């Protein structure tokens, strides 16, 4: 068995099989997506954040590096996408769609699971930090860009405080700073709910993918070129940019592995919601999410192989 195939089989195929269960469920029963999303967003994800950050040793320096890395890679990919969009002479609507698709990755549903399978729980704790700041960036910078600047600073702050994982982060930081050990009943409850986060998020990814139905085969050639550009940025340019940025910030070991892998994920499903809400090219955004997700094993498999070999 080749090393690349083994890496795919053990680290990425479980993600796709779990999401596939969600696709099958979505096609067969059409469950309420909002309810499942709320369970993941308001209960399971915050519990995963709290449990991961209180049960593993993440130093203050690592936390700062990961926060800086996450915000920097989002900004870098947005700028690169904007530059490419200018070169392609896209209209404003397509340009903003390309920027949003390239800048925001699926660090939750897909990224957390892939990181845990590939590098273990220590890396998962680091990936959780990326996920938190990535989520915050979607609800602030993402909305600002998608709304073409109509979002105010006060509105951005309101969006930050609406993210439950942000409060879990603060709570975990306080517990660590005070040296307090939560009672067993509380830690076990949080840990139990947190363990549900990744499987539920993977099934949710499948449910979301089942609801996305792009029709790219009927698009003109120029529009397909924009879709190809978005996919290329997300799956090829982003990993290279992440490696350069991680080296510049001095990330090492599992922190380096988690950060680079998370930044290399396909486009986030939440971007399709932004596209609809702010009148972007929703069909193009949907195509970018579906295509980048389906093609992601082609780039993530060699990337994981490299990241595993580089840290011994």
C-alpha cells in the first residue's frame, strides 16, 4: 500500500464517509438544517473548545501565534483573491464572491476532524484556536466584505459576541489562569458534549452539501474560469501561503501541523449563506464550495504526508 493512499485511507476517507452519511440522510429525510446547525454551533462546538483548551497544554505564546496566523492567512488570501480578480477583470459581484470563497475555509466541519485524525488530540487543541478565530473572521471581515463595506465596526463587535465558542475560549483561559480544576460532574458533561462535536459537524457538512446544487455544466467558459480560480486559490495557493506564513511566525511541531492543515481546507459552507444574504453570486459560491471539497483529497493527502514526515 502506497504511503499517499494510506494517508488518504486513514485520515481523509473517514471524513468523507461520515459526511456521506449526512448526504444520504439529507437526500432521504430532508431534516431541518437549522436545528442541527444550532446544536453544533451553540452546544457541541463550545464544549469541544472548552474541553480541548483545558485538557491540553497550549502556551500563551502558541495561542498568540495561532491567532496571528489565522487572521494573517485570511487577510493574505483575501488580498491574493482580490488581485487575481482584478487581473481577470471580474465585475464587482464576482470579485467579492471570489474573495469570500478564497479567504474563508471549512476549519470546523472538515478541518477539525482531519486534524484530529492526522495529528491527534494535541493538534486538535491548536486547530480549535484556528477554528475560533476563523469563525470570528467570517462573522466580521466576511460580512464586511460581502456587504461591500456596509457593516459597521459596532456591528462587527456584535457579531463577535454572538459566537458561543468565543465565550468558551474566555472560560477556558480563566480556568487555566486561575489553576481551577472543574468538578468531575462538570468536566465529564462538557467532555461528553464536546466529543459529539466532530461527528455531528461531519454529518452536518453532508447535510449542507446535499442541499447545494450548482449547475456549472451550463455556465459560460468565463464563469467556469472564475470557479477554477477560486478552487486553485483554496487548494494550491493557500497551503503554500500557509507554509510561508507559519515559517515566518515561527510555528513548530503540532502547532505548525495544525495551522497549515487548517488553512488548507476547502471553502467554508457558511460562505454560501453570506452569498445569498448579501446578493453575491450564490451559484458561483456554491460551485466553489462543492468543487473545492470534492477535489480537496488531491492536495490534502500529499500535504498531510509532508506534515507528518516533517515532524518526528
